[in-house]
């Protein structure tokens, strides 16, 4: 059974930091390209960051580049999103996604709320 479980969300003040985690089971994690997305009410789900299976290549949305860092630990089958200098507009539900063998799998999401 495939499971992606996000954690680490919460309430943080503007300018603060949070680290999200996504633990994956039931997949060959080191072959998965992992992505983080986010969604705010009334908006489409937005791409945030991606990392290849080896961890060598990463990409970011322009809105988070320089503030967010995606990493992974293949030994723990976990992907992380370190978020720094958080802004009010980063408030959203954050989801991780695993892409492997032409299929995609989603986690249930974790809420991040940035307050002024």
C-alpha cells in the first residue's frame, strides 16, 4: 500500500521558518521524483519545488526560489521542504507528490499558516 504522509506544518510568524517532511512507503523511493505543491482556497494547486530520485537536480517556483529548499533522504524514504523567510502569501495546504513509472501519488497535505 502506497502512503505519503506529510508533517511539520503549523502556525508561524512572517519571516519565520518551518520544515515540512513527507514520509513515503510502498514505493521504490529512490526512483521517485518528488514534488511539493500547495493550494490556497479558491486557487489551483501550485507547484512549489521538485527533486529527482538521486537528489542531484532540483527546481523551484519563482515565488519561493531563494527561500525554500527541497532535499531528500533516500535511506529514510523522506523528502523535506525547508521554508525560510516565510510570507503571508505562503499560507496554504502543502502536499507532496511522488512520480514513478508514469504514475503519481499524493499525500493528504499539511497546513501552513503564516501570520503577521
